[in-house]
C-alpha cells in the first residue's frame, strides 16, 4: 500500500508507548486535587475504573476499524468509512482542536512543574488571565517546550518513536517506586470520607463528576490509529487489538493506584489544598524530598510523551484530511528526507503556541473542550464500527472485536454518555454564565465551517472514488 511519503518504521513496542505514554501523562500530577475535590478517593477510583472499562470497549472498536483501514487519520478515516465526507470533516476538525489543545496543556504543565522544581524560575508577572498572573519565566519554558515538540516532529516519526519509547518505559519504572511507597507506608484512615459529599453531594454524583472528564484522561490510546500507516512491514495488524486494550487497562490501573497512593499518604481533604498534590503527599507525609521529586520527574516524562504523541496525532489528521481534499491540499505534503508532513507540523506548532499564553487557568477549559472533542471521536468510531458490521460484513477485518455488534452498541452508548457529560459539566460549573469551553468550541466550529465552504471548489476536483481511495486505501489482510 502506498504511504504518500510517510516512513514505515514503528513496531509493537512503539505502538504501546504511543498509547500508554499519551494516556498517562501529567494530568494526574497537575489535576489530582481536582479529581479528589470532585469525587473523593473512592468516587475518583470508581470513576476512572468505570471509565477504563468503557474505554476498553471503545478501544476494541478502534482496533477493528483501524485494521480495516490502516491509514493515517484515525477517527476521521473511520467516520468517512462509516458515514461519509461531512462526518469525517466534523470529526477530524474537532480532533485537531483536541490534540492541539493537549499540546498547549502539556507545555503549560511543564512550566508548572519546573516552577516547583526550580523555585524562582517564574520571573516577573507580565499580565493576568482569569485571575492568574502569567510570569515571564513560565511563559518562556512553555514556549520552549512547544518549540521542542515542533522540532522533534519535523525530524520524522522515527525520531518521535524512539523518543516515545525511552520516556514511556522510564516513566513506568520510576512511578512504581513512589506508588508502592504510598500504598505500603500510607494509612487507610486518610481515605475518609470516601466520597465527596460536602454541600449536599452524593456518592453517585461524585462518581459522575469524575466520569465527565474521563474522556480527556484516557485520550491517548487513539494516538495508535493515527500512525497505523507508519508501522513497519513486520508488525502484524492482528496484534493491534490486544495492544490497544492492554494500554487502556494498564492506564486505568495506574490512575486508580495513583489516587489510592496519594490519598493514603495524607488526608485527602488536606491534600486538595496543596499545589501539585501528588508530589506534596509524599513530601509532607514521609518527609521525603526524593519521593516528591520522583513524582515530578515522572511528570516531566509524562509531559514529554503526551506532548510528542498528541503532536503526532494532530499532524496526521491534518495530513489525511488534506490528502482526501477535505481541507485543501496544503497539509498533504511530506518532507522527502524525513517523511514528516512538515506543513502540518508547523501549523500545529504555531496554533499550540497560542494556547500557552492562557497560563495555568487556561488548563481547566482546555481539558473541558478536549474531553468533548475526544468523546465525539469515540462515539463516531464506535458507531462507524457498528454500522460497518451491518453494511459491509465482508470487508477484511484482520482483528475482529469480540461479541461484534454487541460490543459496538455498548461502546456507542457509553461514548454518547461521555459526550453528554462532557458538554453538561462545564455548564454546571459556570454558575449561569456561558462556559468558556463552549465559546472555544463555537469559535473553532465557525472557523471549520468557513474553511469547509472556502474549499468547496478544491473538493470538487476529486471524485468520490478517488477520495475514498485516498482516505481509506486498499484493505489489507
């Protein structure tokens, strides 16, 4: 199958590191306090456990459709196969926003972690956004991080894959040490109350509040189908399903252990008042600066793996949309030497750079709008898998999801619930105002509609058959 200049060099170890490495990034360090504030320890653990189970079902749908259409573009490709060009454009454009937002998010997180590791690095305040001062040093770190991801991806997927492997597996080794320390050396009394029931809250409400943001924190396994076209010739398609599900379940276990470990280390209602609570728990409970710095080091590795993986994903979606003339031809160009879609790389780097100017208080809205975009992708992929089981039962499927249509139906319903929760939760917290997440989504949708209308003549230069071959390719066995 032609790859339009993309390099075929990724093996199963890279596919796992792209999936797990992007799922488990820095969010559990930066936002653990918000998880506990929303659900309490058990509410958060149940929320992530249920989320992991739902995501595993969705992951099975991804695995089946990815092996049917092993092309760059992921959810955009699947939506095209199941529902056509308009659906593909909507999903692709939404996920470009989600992945670019994720790049901005990890760049801001890098600055936040270094602020703690290297006191005094913040420098003078330059301006204020949503009540939070934006400091010169922090801004320089975030801008430099964004520039580093841009350069790495400009060099091609081989560099990105090696980078992802080293940082993901090192991160796992380091994390095992402090997770075990918290569980073995902590106290179960620190977990009480198990749920966030203050101000009339209920255990069910606690779980649902956490479940609403789960799409964002499990986003990452869907990095794998974005680079399906770049797998090495000796990487079997049938193994993609097991790798996908294993990465999701491993991430769910990690999140639950991180919540349990930090909450056992010190009383969680005190923990939520601290900055970067995952690190604070070990510093204050055990008097160990070493353990705290191991947490933050893991966070830095997480920044690296999430930023790299989401950057790759955003560029591949833009590349695939342009190749199918859904977005004009600008992003379909690849560098002859590296195989990287260089124009897409520069676009993603530029837009992500704009996001870092929002500062720390921009992280919450970024997570909210990213969760909505990712949940839309989950839903469309699950629905496409289900529809194709009915409409194209004879298409080659190197990996077939167990229980077939039942799995597709359950995944579609679960993803629809995640999408609804991700839209409702910002409204519930906006106290009568229009959520900032909704404003960002609305602005991005308007830009997308303008581009869709402006590229109508370009789309007409490609027949439906040509577009189908460009986006879906030829099925493999």
